[in-house]
């Protein structure tokens, strides 16, 4: 039976794994956001998790369909070509946990391969928004006979804590979309290392997709400022998410424009909101002033060359079991998917 002809089943459960801190109980409301906005001129930041409310996730999905966002196409090519080999690493009875799962369109390529191999696994999609987890999992319902679908509602940190409670024979983490690039290089090392500590040496695996520095600078620049303006809407939606948390229009979207910058020296895109004019507000007794033309940074997207990728794995004490490269002939592959294990 082909995956699409299996009968529809009841909706997939979404487990709330959020800690008190994630739920916002352990901190003053918007503490992190206000801390970032109190920095000096042009050093202000807003956390990139604000991008990913339900509307932001839908806008991000739309970005992945734009011609300019080449990352999705490269990743789909790699998955399309190598999903069967990737699936070979996943054992019958495994838990496959996707970090920051998003729309699941690419994930389905790997799940289809696992299904073809007849393995009974549980797939856990972890992400920040409950309604979007329900919606995206519903798209896959009825598609698999062997794979159980679940959602995990929480952050990466919540996911790492939750891993200790799973008793499946093998845990395989999946991190697609070059989301690793959103972390600084040091944070990426710490992230991998800390997840590595939560995985069992020899058995568990971590599959990481990563964009490469070898793409043309013009392509990388366009990818973060698509001609259809979807990325700009995605960026400005962050202000709606912030204002919703504050409870009033503290940072009106009409007072800002999206202003990305590709920093070649650092090998990363830097995403900013630029104030069209000065904005002031006060909340919880804290005054915030954003000056005319001031930049607020909210995201990085780092790119790695071959040597930087190897250095990262080494620093994180990860072993590369297998690596799938997009257009590797030149030695300057445009995208990679690496299957890692961790040392004792
Ligand atoms: C760049 S998008 C990638 C989405 C999807 N994996 C893809 O490849 O298209 C980043 C994803 O990570 C999620 N995310 C970002 N920060 C997160 C965090 N701290 N904890 C959990 N998920 C997070 C976002 O909600 C979003 O779905």
C-alpha cells in the first residue's frame, strides 16, 4: 500500500513538555525581551523565538516555497537522493525526534523511507507552537502504517530534558533547515555537546543539516530578503508577537523596516529591524528608547565551510558516521546533512 492510501487515523497527540521557565512562570513577563532592548545604541536585540508564533511559522513555511530561499531545495534534493540510506541508520523501535520541526514537508521524505523499510518507530515533532504542531502533524495523518506520530510542545531545552524520559531502544535526533546556523558558532558547539550528553554512545544518533559558505554571496543575500517580500513580513511579525506579549503596541511594525546584512567576514546573514523614526515606551517601570535609524538584531544565519564544519564536530566531541553532500564534486559542497554519534 502506498503511504497516501492508508486510511485516516485519529489525530496525533501533542505532549506539553514545557518547563515552568518556558511557560513564563519562573520569570517576570518579557524579562528577556526587555533586557535585549535596554542595550546601548545599535546593540539592541530581540530573541528569535519571537519569530515563531503560529503566524510566523506559517510565514516561514511560505518562505521555503520562494525561489530565493535556495536552502529548502538543496535539502530536499539531498533527502530525495539519500533518504533510504539515512533510514538505514534508524532502528526498528526507535524514537525519531525532530528539533524545531516546522512544516514537516521535508521530514516526510525521510519518514516515507523509514515506512518503506517497514520499521515501527515513533516520530516526535518538537516545536514552539501547539496549534501549528497539530496542523502540521494532521497533514501526515493516515500516511503511515508503521510510524506513530506525536508532537512535543516546548523548546530545545525542554526537548533535551524530555529525552531522559524516553525508553525507546534508540533515539535519533533530526535537525533540519540549517537551524544550527541560527546559533553563534560557540552556541552551536555547546548545543551539540549538551545534546550529545543526553544521547547514548554507540546507539543514538543526531542528524544535522547545514548550509554552506560555498553558495554565491548573491544567493545567500537574496535568500534572506526574497523578492516577494515574505521574509520582510516574517521579520515584522516578530514585532506583533512582541507587542502581544507586552499587551500594547510598544514597537509598532509601521515604525520599522526589515534590514538584513550579509556579513562575509563572519560568514553569516544578520537580520535587523531598522527604526524608521525614534520610538519610546515604558513597561514594568522600565523605559525603552529606540532611536531614529537604530538597528535591532533578531537573528543570525551562519554558514560553514568544510573545515569549519569538521572543527565544529570535533569541538562538540561528535563523530561523523556518514555525511551527505550536495554537489560535492568541486570539494565545495553547497549543503550537508551529517549523521553524528557522540563519545562516552
Ligand atoms: C529555520 S526554522 C526551520 C523549520 C523546519 N525545520 C525546516 O527545516 O523548514 C526553525 C524552526 O525551529 C523552531 N525553533 C526555533 N527556536 C526554537 C527553540 N528554542 N526551541 C524549539 N524550537 C525552536 C522554530 O519554531 C522553527 O520551526
